C-alpha cells in the first residue's frame, strides 16, 4: 500500500492542492519583483526552477500533514472531496460562495478603512505602497493570498493546533472542543499577522504601532477565514481570502 493509502490521504486531492499552490506561488512573483521584495538573480529560469522546487517540497509537507490530521479532527476540503467521489455539490456550492464572498468583501473593506483612516494617524498606510504595482500584478498576487496562505495557515497550521488540542481534550462524540478550535483560530491569526511584518518592513520601520497594526488587521482576517475553514471547509476560506484581497489590494486602491 502506498504512503497515501496508509495515511488515508486522497492522492487526487493532494495533487490538486499542490498544483494550485505552485501556480499561486508563481502568480505572485511579478508583484513581489515590482516591490523589490525578492532580489531575483540571473539567469531567470534558474530562479523560477528554485521557486518551483522549494514550493513543491514545502507545500507537499503542508498539504499532506494538513489532510492527514484534518481527517482525524473533521477539517478539510468537503466540496472538493465530494466532487472527487462523484457526489453532487451543486446545492451546497451557492451558499458557500455567498457567505465566503460576502465575508471576504466585508473583511477587505474593514481592513482598508482601518489602515487608511485609523492607523494612518500613527504610520503611513501599508496599502498605499502595496497599491503601486500594476493592476494585473495585484490581481495575480491575490491568488497567492487566497490559495498559498490558506493552505499554509489554515490547512496546515490551524489543523495541526486543533489536532494537538484534540489529543488533550475532546467532546463526548469524539470531536475537537469549541475552545480548542477557537484557540487554534486565534493563535494562527496572531501568527498570520506577525508573518506579514517582514513584508511591512520593506515599506516602513517596525515600531510597536506597526506590530499592533499587523496583528489587528491580519488578525481580523485570520479569525474570519479560520471560522470559515472550521464551519465550511478550506474552499470557503480560500474564496473569502481571495475576495478580501481583491477588495483590499485591487479595487479600493484603484478608487481611492
């Protein structure tokens, strides 16, 4: 029996998520290159090959562990799994799209307002600098936020923490406790915020206010996407994150 069979991980699902991760990481390269967040060496094809190899290895680990542990705690990709098993998802797709997109739009608007009109009192808005790349680059970068960050933050890290809490305490029907899940959502939201500081450092000095802003803004998004992952599945978190990034980095900066 293969490694996937022994672990109970769906091989097709694994490769769907892996291919999506690789494409998302490639899609963000023009954006990061424009902002000079990556010092791209020459020849270019060697750099792209290195990104491909690094992404493949890293996200293979994220996805495999996420799917493995997710099966144990009831987290995962319910829509894709049912589709792969030949089940109809038509009736469930519209409600998932609706709540995911609406929540994503609300998150995007909220973060834009907080960054441009609240924290701007203390420090220059990060979204101002991030709006400099061409529209098409910002659009492509949204796929990395939606797919890459959700697989890393939710499928991998959040699932891992929920599984750890599950090993400590579980409900009578053998599920993770609500406290355990919410603890994971909040912890990952803080990590998600702190994880954006290296990029923020490219635009402004890191001060206590900047750290607080990163935790608050990304924390709001992290809580929303974590809740969707818990209640609706990874697909919902991906759609919502992508929608929020489109509002935050593509639409609103073009209007204001």
